[in-house]
C-alpha cells in the first residue's frame, strides 16, 4: 500500500500529562533490544482509529462511489432494541422507523472458513477479499496467502479511498481492508502496512515516518474542526490513545463523533474527486457496538448504536445528493447473544422489558469498571453504592451485588458485574460474552442497492462492491505474490502469541 494514505488523527480526552507522555514516547527512538517488540506494540496501541484516505491518479470512467458501513457486533435484536428505546424515549409513534429500518434489503450469513461463529477479522476479510477465511485472518486466505482487497483494487483503479473507525485503526475490521497478516494481533505489522513504509531506520516512530512520507497528520478536535476541505492527501487522523471513547462517555470537546468524522471524510473525498470522473471507496465502522456487547453492557451498546444510526442518516443524505453513490450497511456478526426480554425469576415472565432502567444510566460499565478498579481508598463498598445510585440510577442494589463491588477485582470483572446489574433490572438478555452465529441484517441504499435483496453470504457484499466499481482483485493478489508484505511476526512474536494460548488458525488453544 502506500504513500498516498491519509489518516486523520487526534489524541483523546486523556489528560495533558498523558498526551505529553504520548508525544515524548513517540519521539523517543526505540532500539532493537529484547523489549523491542513489547515497546513497539505499546506504541502501536497508542494509535487510535480514525480515518485513512488514500490518493491516486485518475482516469476516465463514470463516477461511482461506495460507502461500506460496518456495524461491528450488531445483531437483529440490537436493531429492535435501539428502535424501541428511541421510540420510547422520544415519545415517537409506534411505526417509527430508524435510519436503518427504511433501507433493509435482506440478511447476511456470517460463518467463516474455520468456524460457524466468525470473528471480526474473518468477517471483514470475507467482504474485503470476497473470500471466506479462518478466524483471526487479516487480508489473507485460508492458506495464509495475502489476498487483494476491494480498497486496494479501488485505489489501483484511481479511486480515492478512506477508512473511518472508532477503534484503533489497526483493529481487525479496518486492518482487513488495508493490510495482510496471518493474525489480527500483529498490529505493529498492520500499522506499517497501512502507512506504507517498508524501508525504515531502526527507530520506529511510525507517525513521524508517516509525516516524512507525505502524510498530513491531525490529532486534536481543534485540528479536526479547522481542517480544510481541500486538504491534500494522504491524511492521518488519530483522536485517542487507544480506541476512541464509547459515545456515552465521549467528551465532544476532545473527540469528534463517528457521524462528524464520516461527514468530514465525505467532504474531503467529494472535494478531491470534484473535477475527476473517478469516485471513492469509503469504509466506515461503528467499531465499538461490538465491544459494549462483549461486556454485555446494554448502555454502552445502545449509545454506540444510536451514534451509528446518526451516521447512517448522514450517509443517506450524501447518497441522496450524489446519485452515483451506493451505501451498504451490514454487521460482520452478532455479539453477546443479545435479546429483548428475559426471565429473571422462577415464575413465568411478564411480556415486558424496561427502557426506563437504561435511560437512568450515565456511563458505560467499562468506564465505571475503570473507576472502581482505580479507586484506592478503604471505603470501596460505600463508593460503589454511591456510584451505582448516581451513575446507574440503581437504588435497590442487593447485599451480594455491593459485596462484590466492595472487593478487589479486575476492571473488566467490575464492568461485567455492573452490566449484569443493569441488564437484569431492564430484563434484557445475553447468552455469551463472545460472538454468535446468527444471520445479521443487510441494509443498502442508492445506486443498484436492490441487487442486494435477499439472504446472502457475507462474501456477496464484497462481490457487489467489486462489480459496482469494476474492480480487479486478482491483479492485486498477483502483485502481492510478487511483492509480499510481512505477514508474520518474528519468531519471538509468533511464540508469544502461542504462549498466550492463541492459535493462528483457531482462536484459543485448549
Ligand atoms: C476452508 O478452506 C479450505 C481451503 O480453501 C477448504 O478446503 C474448506 O472446504 C473450507 N471450509 C469451509 C467450512 O469453508
Ligand atoms: Zn467482537
């Protein structure tokens, strides 16, 4: 990939100290020593996802744009949940339709090559490479061979390309469109490929390298707001040290929303393609819908979905104004085995769930779990009791619930516990902290979108994009064979993956 990538950037709502530390860390050269990989991994985890825009030359063809939206971990029940909640909270008529409801065209099957339950890497690669592969695979086929992606092929055809996400930009979904590695955890290699710098000196300050390589780089809300629509590409924007904050926890002064980032990307891409007959391919991901569902947190989950629905509305407006554009929205898989309704006692359940319980919550369980974890005074139990009242509106916490919160646990144990306290009161159900294998809703709007009607394998979505943009993925795959990117970590890194119980081809070893 290449010189030509633009990624927006920013640091997050983190404190100034953290920012300074981050900046210092970034400018400090890292030497190859036994800690090399560890240190480098830390640096890469400082990348935060936002926007990558790639630029290339133009030629003559009718102008077509594709906006591929991915709602990570958003199953059919999550759509019902967000609709019912929104309708209830805004007192809307019962036939209210969300921005997604009105463009439903079918369903997508999500299984991967290695399992009936996919992960996000195989789920995104199914679309990007039009190919079922093993769980954990990033832009490689089931034999670990790099496969050309629709983004790369679009770029090779002279289209502009971009990625807008709320996770780290090196996370599975954006990585599967823009890099090729045998395992999703090799984020340090993913970052190198995304930035397109292959010959580097030993110190690996990738952001500095990217800037030297021609990238514009932004890292604050202010720079984001002031960014000119005619800014040149490539452009890198990173707005947080890790993933961006959950929308419910987000400080709008520090971090833009998914919808704002998407609007900005559309403005920039439109401006740059204005005088050309070539359009663009933009991938937009609501990355953290999935993460909140992994935590079984109905509050974080809801607000990520509402932020995604806002983004869908933004994109639909763009499609209306730009007839050559098609947008597709699909999930890579369902997460949490989430459902609307739950039996919470031994007696036969009432047919009801309680949106008011959710409406009282002010923060994600993740944020509250962090607060409890870092609380270092003696009266943790009292602190927890006050916290669940103020932040979650729970005034009837049981002795067992507070006993748990009063003891020392890991941050994610607290988060899971708080999630359960809310879910059980709202009578919302979860079957797993992982993914499930149910079909997910498929949405599309704009040019040729009717072609996606019906029940499809996820690979058919990639095929639709390929056909719509007349892309040649095979020639990309062929050139990747000649000029193969580094798809594996060095021996030490691969061994570390293994030591953590991770098998390249099958998630976790027994
Ligand atoms: C997975 O891929 C291999 C190699 O291409 C193929 O032989 C196998 O049938 C595939 N399995 C599934 C379940 O798709
Ligand atoms: Zn997930």
